[in-house]
C-alpha cells in the first residue's frame, strides 16, 4: 500500500511540475513559483502524515 501511495504522489508531483514549467515558459513567473511551492508541499507533507 505504501508503494502505491508513493507512486501516485510521484505521478502527481511530476504532472504538477510540468504545469509549473509551462507557466514559467508563458512568462507567468508568480504562478509558476506558487505551483512549485505546491509541488514541494506534495512531496514533503506525506512524510509527516502517511509515512
């Protein structure tokens, strides 16, 4: 079960990072930084709650 959670969180983080890169390329730097912080929270928070 932990492996499934880890894989799904990784997939969400990669997809969201791609969206942040797209925003950055479209010169929307503020939105891109906000999405990067969202990705960081997606990666870090499960270690406090799930694992």
